[in-house]
C-alpha cells in the first residue's frame, strides 16, 4: 500500500473514532442523533411542547408536506392524541418526488396516490432509536404503517436511524428522536416507500460463459489548478464532483477505453457490466454515472481536464456509492444495452465515469497501473447458450375496492419455465382508472419490472374510483431469449 493510501486510511480511522465517541455520548444522554442542529428544544431529550401538526406548520422546510396533508384532509392524523411515529419529508424530498413523476405541484398529484404516500409515512406506534428495540445496530424491526404496509426501522453503527435497512431501498434519517406530544418525529430528505427483500436471485451458472475485456487505457482528469496536468501513470482513479464547472480542485472525472474486438465469446447476452475496484469511498449514496464518449482518439498519457473529450448526455448506468475504508471492493455497473449495441460493430469504446452534480462524494478506484490487476477496470459480458422454456403460468387478475390499494402478488401473476430472477415484465399499456406503482414511481407504458418485484410485493395498484373494472397489459421476456406476447391483467373494482 502506498503512502498516500496509508495516510488516507489513518485519517479515516481517526474520524471514525471521533464520531463513535460522539455517538456514544449522545446515546447516553438520549439526545437526538441528527445532521442538522437548527431545531430548538426545551431539554436535551428532544421533547417538544406541540403536536406533530403544529411542528410541521412551524417549519418552513415542511411547507409542501403541510400542503399535502391539507389536500388529503389528514390533519387529524398529525394533531390527534394517538401516539405515532411521523416520518416527515422535507420540501426537497417533495420537489424530487414531483419532478420524478412529472407533477409541477402537490395539487396535480391524484388524491388516492397522495393519500397512500402520506399514510405510509405514519407508523402506528411511537418509536425512538434510543428504545431497547434498537439496542443492536443494523437489526431492522418491523412496524405497521397507516396504509397497511410494513416499515422496517433500525439504527446503524453511528446511531443514525435507518428506514427499510437490508431491503431493495433504504434511507438514512437526517434528524431523529424529536418528541411531539403525540409520538415521535423523524425527518428525511426523500419520499420513502415500502421496500421488501426480493427472493432468491441465484441462477445456475453452469450454462454461462464470461467474457472479460480489460481497459486498454484508464485515467482521471482534475479541475482547478490541475486542469493541464496529466495523471495517466497514477495507480488510482479518483472520482469526485464538487462544482463540476472546472473551478474546484476537488472535481475529478475518469475516462476508460475498451476494445470490444477483443471479445471471444458468443451466444445469448444475458448481461454486461463494468467492474470497477475501489478501496475508498465517502459513501454518501450519490450515483456513480456512466456516459458514452464518441471520441476514441485520446491517450491516457496526454489527456487533461482542459482537453478531455465531451461525453454524451444520456446516462448508460447509475449506481449508488457505498462507504469503503480501505478494503478493495468491486462495483458492478450494469451496461447490458450499451454493450449489446456496441458489440454489433465491435471496436474501441470510451466510457466516462462521473458522479451526480455537487455530490462531493470522493471515490478512489483502482487503475490498471496498480499492482493488483484483479481490481482493474473490466467490461464483463455474460452469455448463455440455453434454450428458454418460458410460458404462461398464473394470471388471475386483481380485486380492489373503489379508491383502494392492492398489492400485486404471485397469486395474481406468475410466469413459469425460467428462473424467477430472469423473468422481466414490460408494461405495454397502463390502467385507465388507476395507477401501477413501484416504490414511489408511477409506472408508464414501456417501464419494466421483474417477477422478483411481484414476489416481494413491490408493485401496487391504486384505484381512482371512476369505473367498475380496469386492466393493464404486459409482455414478458427472460434472459435466455424467451418471450410471451402481450396479454391483459384484469382488475375488478368492488
């Protein structure tokens, strides 16, 4: 390990010691664990002499939540005397939700959907992360919410509250353990949703062939006072985005070149992914983004921030970062569609590794110049020569009350003849009197979901209440080339 890495890891370990000590003191005094300290309390326990509703009305950052509660007519949930745990999204959370789903304001969100979102953010009992239930870290406890689904609550090693830990999607609570007169308040910067652990994703691999293509060139470029410097011989590939305008010395981007003519395998392409080894990451859960770059003439020995080629705007793949403190770990970034399109006329390709704007999430990847080549950048394609036997299984349809919610399960829809993890549904047409929702996303025609999502209960139908029946249309594919033509899934409105 070089001196730079040793210095970085020592510094990181000192930081961890400091924060552990801080967290221990906070736990002993039963203070709330939080990132923001702009809330005023009457004592160190975080108790408030107001209801959750009064608290929401008093905070500027919860103005959109207040609008949503008023629109849904749910004031009584937040102002009553029944103790609950209130998960309060900030305005930033609502703005992201509105943008992601194509709404410009709270008033545009269909009322049944808005109600379902709010009800999931109300846990039916008071839960503080200083409770005995959370004495063990990373041990999720199931709680019921007002929409009938489950929310898993836990705390991490730094005594921060976590929602739906160890499921498909989890969130770290930013401000926790506030105590209004009617329960507990935990503040989040996202709209959270039910997220279940998917089933067994293992698929027998004895029929698969793997093609590994290592990078022929890899380099990072750096902004600020380093815009004319070249880092082609570095053993590390450093990624970080601060301002992304070239003025900050923190900004770094990574360029990779591969020659797809080096591929030796063939068959049905199941998946392709970029494998990147990393030994350090701040782990702020910001996305690592891949972009195609048209220019394949650059050289790792001459490229700089000032002469780097311009990438395509479309994102090939996006994968959240995870915290790392010195142990080499492989990141797997899906690029199946990209690889498929490029392999039709195999040749050199350039991939830019970037990050979300202003994420400031430093990640140190391992270059091909490193002595440990097993972690060098590599494109991996997985092929199968198996013949698919995908066929129609169960399709009983759904039943739901008017303006009600129902979870899509394997009792309603399940295909046969392929591994569960391989079965993918494409939504050909959407319901006309309701919505299909996966997480916080309203599914549109062309969107995809897997049999694993159905198995885990991650797909719900919400009825609008204007008709006596409804339906949606899906087609099905598997990763070995099997397909089922579009068919309808009927919905009975009771």
